[in-house]
C-alpha cells in the first residue's frame, strides 16, 4: 500500500533515506557530500518534504518512500530488508501515475556509479538521457554532484 507520509513517519523515512543514501552513494559521489549526510541531517530533510513524500507500507510499517516534486522523482528509497520484494516497483509506478496527471514525462537523477539503481530504472522503462550535475541541498547551500539523468515518457495510464 502506498499512502501520503505523515509526521509519524519522519523517523522511519529518515532511517530508510540515510541507510539507502549511504548504500547507493558511497564511492559514487564526492566524499565531501557524505559528511553532510549524517543521521541527524535526514529528519529535517524529511520534515521539509513531508507534503511530497509517499510511503510504501508493509505490515503496517514504512518499507520505502518516494518524493515527487513536480515532474521529478526526487528521492526513491527502499529499506534493505524490503529490497527485491517489489516495493521499489510499486513506488515507482505510483510516482509515475502522480506525475502523469500533470506532465508528459518524468525525470530523476542517479549517481553515475550506482549500477544497481540504473539497472532497475532501465528495467522499469526509463532511459539514460546523459550526464548532468545535480545540485544537492546541503546546510547553507548546494553541492554539485555528477549524475546521470533518467527520463520516462508517461501517459495517464502509466
């Protein structure tokens, strides 16, 4: 089940985000960015985005989440214990449907070296639109991160 996040989800989503960020980005983004992504940095980021977070629940607990901002899937993370179970595909499908109500296509950024995520998106019909630089939010500004931009054309039935 995918539902809107609530304030009760902040800690669980922050934990999933922290763990997933480090699993997928260590060695694939500049080390200096990792210093900004400590456990205490995630709850405020979740709270700021709460209005745009959708949570996948398994057995009544958050198993993953997606952040949808306009036509961007800004974040997609699944808890370690739920990877490979279909939760990520469910979240992606849900997010695509949300975006398709207002836009013809969606995009997301992936750390270039995150081969596992890139393979997943490609299996789900997304295509690599080339290299770009993503401005990751950090305390006091932004941090330039080299990424690959993925896109997908959508229809209302996506």
